[in-house]
C-alpha cells in the first residue's frame, strides 16, 4: 500500500510538472487592478500557506497519524488547484498565466478539501484520499467559477464556496462509503483519541483567533475603508465564545472538554461570518450572529448528529456538519438577507466595494439577494453530486 | 456553580448586545488623521487578538485548566472595553462610534486584565473573575483616559497603564482575598505544576520574541521614521537574556528551570521598554535598560517575594509583581528621566512624533517629565483603590 | 562550569555595552533608497526575531535541554553581528550607524550560526559554543561582505552565505572535535531522543510553510513586481513534499517518522530556493528544483551520511550536511546556471531588480554567472578555514 502511494505520487507529480511546463507561465506584469497597496495587503496576511496550516492544526486534533497525509493532500491540492483554476480563468493562446491571486485561491480550495477529509478521516487510505482530492478540486473550482465570476455572488470569506461546499461534499463521500461494522469500532477509537489530545488544543484555538479575522477580510477591504469585516469577525468570535459557556453546562455533564467546544464555536463563527462579515453594518448584528453561530455546534452535536447517524447512516468523524456545514448555510441565508436589504444610505461609499453591481445600478439589491440565495442550492447540488460520484 | 456561570454569561451577553444595539455604530469614515499607511501598519501587527493570545499562552504555563476561563475573560473584556472606551472617548448624540482603534485599545485592556488574573489564578472561581473583570475594565479605561488624553502622558507600550496598573490591581485583589490555610496548599500545587509544564514554555518565549517588538512600536512609528522602538526592544530583549544567564547560576542551584526564568526576563524587559522604547535614542541605552530589566525578576523572586509573602501576606501566584509590576515602575521612571532630558538636538524630527506638545512649544521637556512622573502615583492609587474595592 | 558561563556572559555583555556606547548610533534619517513601502515590506515579515525563532524550533526537535543554550546564542549573536556588520559597512568618523537593515542582517547571521551548532550540539558546552559563535559571526560577516558588496553576487535567500557557509563551518568544527568513543554513546541517545519528540514536529513544519516563503522574498521584491520568489518557493515546497512521499517508502521500512523527513525536505527545498528563488521564471522550474531538493536529504541520510561517518569521521548530529549543505550547493549551481542564461527577454522589467549590473550593461549575464560560481569555492574555503581555526 505504501509503494502504491509512492507510485501514485510519482505519477501525479510528473504529470503536474509536464502540464506546468506545457501551459503555465508567470504573469509578466502586475495583475490589472491590483495596485501595490492591495498586493501588500494580501501578502500581509501570509495567505499563502496560512489556512492550510490552520486546518492541519485543526485535523491534528483528531488523529496525529494523519497529519502527514494532510500535508501530502495540501501539497498536491495547491499545485492541482493552480492548474485547474488557470484553465477556467486565464486560458489564452494555449497558455495559463498565474500570479499571487492563483495561489490565494488555491489555498481557499485547500481549505475546502481539508474540511471534506474531516468527514472521512481514518476510513479511507491515502491513495483513495488523493483520488478524492483530484475530483473535489475540479468540482470546487467549477462551482467557485460559476458563483463568483458568472453569477457575481459575493462570498469573500467562503461561507458558501468553502465551508458549505466542503462539508456537504465530505458528508456525501462519507455516506457512500458507509460500512456499518467498521464504523462502530472507529467511533470508539475517536472517543479515546479525544481524551488524549486535550493539550495541543489551546494552541489551535489561539491561532484561529489571531489569524482568521484578518484572513476573512482580505479580498475586499484592503486599505481603502475601515476594515469592518475584521471587526465583525472579532465581535462574532467573542460572542460565540460566551455562547459556548452559556449552553455547554446545560447540555453536558461536568468534565467534558471545554477546549474542543470552544474551538468548534470559533470555527462555526468563522464559517458564519465568511459571507456576512463584510455586509454587516452594525457591531450588534455581528454579536448576535456570532452568538447564534456559537450555539449551533453544541445543539447540533447533541441533537442532530445522533439523528443523522441512526437515520441517514451519515458518519461524520470530526463533526464537520455542525462546525462547517450548518453555520455555512446559516451564514449564506444571513448574507442573502443583508444583500436584499442593502441600501445606499446604510453602506455609503462602501456599497461600491461590497456590491459593485448594485452601486453601478446594473442590479437591484433584491436581485443581488436572489442571486446569493440561488447560489445555495446550486452549491449543495454540486457538492452532493460530486460527493456521490467520488464515493 | 457551572449553571451560575452559564446564567451570568447569558445575562452579560444579552446586556452587551442590547447596549451595542442602542449605542454603538461603526465609524462610517476613516478615522481622522489615520491615513492608509498607518492603518496598514497597525493591521500588519495583527494586534486584534494577538496580545490576548500571548497572555493566554503565558497563563497556560501555570494551570492548563484555567485556559478556558482566560478565553472567556478575553471574550468578555473585548466587548466590554469597546463599550466603556466608546462612552469615554466618542459619545456624541447618544451614539458611540467605534473603529479599528477601539479594538486595539480593547486588547491593551485585555492584557492588563490577564496580568491581574495572574495574581489570583486558582483562588477565585470564574463567576468572581467575571465580576472582577467588570470593575477592572472600567477603572483601567478611566485611568488610561486621564493619563493619555487629559494629561498627555506618553506610554505607547503600556509600561504604566498596562503592566503597572494590571500588576498592582491584581496584587491588591489578592491581598484582600488572602486566606492563610488555603494558600499554603495552593502553593505546593503550583510547584508541582511548574515541574510538569516545562515543555510548552519554549513556544511561549519564542512567541514573545517574535511578536512583541513590533507590538511595542505600533502606536507611534508607523512608516514615518526609522522604527527605533522596535530596535530598542530587540536590543533590550537580547541583553535581558544574557542577564538571566549571568545571575541565575549565582542565585539558584543546578537543575532549576531555565525556560521559566528566560520567559520572565523577556516579559520584564518588555514591561520596561513599554514607555521608554520610543524615547531611547541610543542602542547602548536599550542594552543597559534591558540588562537591568533581566535582573529584576531573578532578584525579586529570590529576595522580595518571600518578604512580601511573610510580612504583607501578599500571595502572588504567577510572580506578576516581579515580572510586570517592578519593571513597569522602573520603565516609567526611566521614561520620566528621558522625557525630562529630551532636547530637539537628540531627537531631530522625531521630537514631533514622540513628544508633540514639546515640539510645538506648548510644554517644556521638564514639564513633560513631571507629568510622566505624576502619572505613576496616580496609576498606583487608582489600581490600589480599585483592587481594594473589587476584593 | 555554570559559574564560568555566567562570568563569560557578564564579560561579553559589559564589553558589548561599552562598544555600543563608544561606536554605535541610530541612523537619524531613513536609510537612503529605502522608501516607506519597502520598509513596510520588510517589517511586515517580522524578520527581526523570526528566523532565530524558527531555527530554535528546529533545534528543539533534537534536544530540549539545549533550547536555553540556543536562546543564549541568539541573544549574543544579534548584538555581536550588528556590531561587526557596522564596522564593515558603515564605519565613519569613529561611529557606526545602525538601522532596521542591520537587525535583518544580524538575523541572517543568527541562522547560519544555528545551522552550525546543529553539527556540534550536545558535544560542546555552552562556554565553547559562545567562543565558536564569536569567531563564526566575524567570518560570516566577512564572507557576506566580500560576496554581496565587493563581488555583487545575488543571494537574497542565503543559499550560499547562510546555508552552505553554516553547514560546512559546523561540519569542520565537528570534524576537529571528533572523539571516537564519546560519539558512539552520543549517537544512541540521539536515536532515543528522536523517538520521543515526534509530537512537536508538525508545529515546526507548519511554521516553515507559513513563514519561509515570505522570508525568502524579502530583500528583493517588495511591492514592486509580482512576487515570483514567494510563488517559486511555494511550488518548490509542494513538490519536495511529494518527493518525500515517493522516495521514503522505497528507502525505509514501515514505521519511521514521516514528520522528521517532511521537515528535512522542507528545509532542503528552502535552502535550494534561497538563491534561485528570485531567478526562476517559470513555475515548472520551481517544481522540478523542489522535487530534486526533496530527494536530497533522503538519499543523503541513506547513502552519504554513513560514508562520511566511517571514512571522514564526520559526526553530524542533526544531519545538517544533507539538509542545508548539499541543497545549498545545488541551489548555488542552479543560481549560477540561471544567472548565466539570463536574458532581457525572459526577465523583462524584472532584470533591473534581479541583476541590476546586467541590466545596466556593466556586466554580461555570463560574467554574473561566473561570479556566482566563484562565490561557491570562496565560501567553502572561508567556511572550512574558519571551522578549522575555531575547532
């Protein structure tokens, strides 16, 4: 099996090098519309490599042995996503032009893939995981292209394209691969793992607190307006933390792991703010949304997961449905609502940045909201179909 | 007790959401006098969430179980400090306007609160800690407002407002809560904890080395002059490290924990440089100050702590008096001296940035020095009174 | 021995403070040719303190007890390197002028020293290590001055000046200090250490992934062109990871430590890209170079290390020859090739940035390549002589 993996890696890497040699060139000039300030801004966040690292940290929580596999997946996805994305966006004269932007997008894709692997971790071997990745990257890029470029949906933090897509894709793969007997044993092991790994958790949570807020805001507000997306994400993180402390003692017995729940709440709040973060115009809106997001993983793991497991035979190793899936969907609905209610009064100059089509008058706020809403079933459909196909 | 905590969190969070809904709005325009370059600069340092994380790391050293509590405190303080600060600084027409600056200041406040909790950690329960936080944030913001806005004291890195205030506030609370029997047992446990937690320490120290120097410099020197505050802090960190290696073998037996002492020296050096960092004009001044700062925690823990414990019944779980209190006071005295001696010759164009009042001629250098000096007893008074009241 | 160390530290620190007081002043004005954008750029990467921290992390892997020594070395080297560098570069009127650039260069020097200590770690005591450091910093700065300032060699990421110099200097010291009996015992302990420290490794690798790509690119491409050096380093990191997964199952049995090998491959890829990173003009070149770099540490530790150990009696505690030495040499050869083949067509406007002499016509591309090549034996010679002398 290890030699199989070795051979597959060799084939893929050689294939990638050949494809890169044939098609990919660096952008000789600066990307149009990307002035020095903005570039600075996106580099400042060290996006390249940041989020994968975060999610590796996140996965490390469950299964230390699989960190190596995750790093392999990240290393492969980055190359593959740059290639696929290039074919969709910038294929001209038989050449693809890549630049810093390609790498940032490739990292968003990596996040979606890592979320998906959270549902099947420990149940498929690395070879299967590489093949799953191959398909998921393609469908992810297609979905992102349709949503962001063709439909003009706003989703800077990836509530929909990253969190929701990744979660439901992974869940579908997990459903198809369902094997009743193996899963029972697996689950007990998971429980045991949980107990042992309480120590590295604070580090993971702290990383998220530090890095994510600036990450969420990258695509839109660099240096031009007050960074509301960052502030919104911060307020929502704070509120989701308090929500965990409120609900947890009611739902659980003494002695459970605070840190796991805090990290779940943090991730849920981030998934929620992905789309709405740049659209919220008041701090109390962010507090309320974060508060609700913090309740979702706790309620979900208590009531929804057992139901999914027994009725739909959905096995979800890392609870990604509660942490990424549901908050992503809720964040999309919130974003839809906010887009539909957007007025020039409330946004002022920021309307131009957040909803350029609305500001230019080529689209009404309601139209934008409708588009955001349509993007949700489309993403779910693509994720589900893709997951089935891959499974 | 857990349900009590849950209820209190619920009440506070609802109260905060209502207050935010009634009063707080985002700043629709960019803050005046804050051009794109500066904003960049402060974001670059990821202040939002950085220092809390650092101090959570610092606390993690002593008591892993209390990390969850610390995160709760951070999540609450950030919201509460934004609100209180808004009422003091920008209350107009019944509305508070918040922006990126509010969040940065809220984080400074979080640091002071976490320093204070270092003195009482493990002796009060989370509910008591939340109530203590409620009061401390209010008094901290009041003190900061009087010092920085009314008196025009310069304290960009918070030697006085953060380190000294936090340390003495915590010590007073600790003094009032003194219970002879419990503390004896406590102490033994602390010793045991120390032994076990040697491993995560390097990480904490390294974080401080990486992030603090850029943090110290944020408020003043962004992109306009050579960043002397950063360089000063670096030189002083290096010198304090050597000081630890010089004094430690003389004071202690073989086999004690290097890393704990190195981290203490690092923190002391940072507390020392908080005020003086931007005022020192020569590297050797920074080396000398850092060298002295590195000696303080070692000498303090050897000679001063036993004295305080036996005579004044001051219980100091994490040694915050030696690490934050004393170096903060020394840093303030150094800052006073430097301010009093400031001349246009030595500072050149930087005088405008470091001491704007002196540069504009509305105040003499000696006047500035006197103000800096007066700020010290005022802060000590407010911290002591506040601590007594809270206790 | 501990009192000896204490005394030596005291002497050195007092000496440094006196020398700083006599000679060193801050640059009163902004460095010429360093506009606000660039300064921003270099601060953004928090270079000051970043790389030392990374390499401390790297060393932490082998021997937890030596972390304190490494921090001592870093604290001393930073001060000493600023001084030596000042004497070489900016000695005027009996004064040295230092600025942000001095600190960045001091950190590069720290990296070279830490790489060297990797070869002798655990075999010499801290006093010897401080003395070795004293000499190495001087020779390093001399070598760097000759290469970069006098000869005009391009080596922004330090393939040659940092990785190759550090590795061969350390190896020579190790060779001179060779003691057959002690080393045998030592080695067994190393093996045991390896087994125990698998857990903190992922963190180290992740740090490298996050921070190094932006570090490599600092000196050249700040805000002026598309950051190809960053992208090249990323592609090469991804390829070297896949290379590890390809070769490792063939060379090793089941059950070895993935993470150690992944970190080695990462470091090798970084050493390889130090010089060539800014010169490669196509992504597939970076992929290929990274792929080869990933193979080096695996092949080296399997075939070359036993040979060196038995024939040349070269003891290499941390395998620095495979991780830093060889990839550094290969990177230099690659850089030479690329410099010799550089044409205005392929580089466009970037020629001015990467090879200013060639762009101005004062030197041909072949001349630049020849210079890059000459720099290799010169560095090896200085490193070897310096190592012998120190040993």
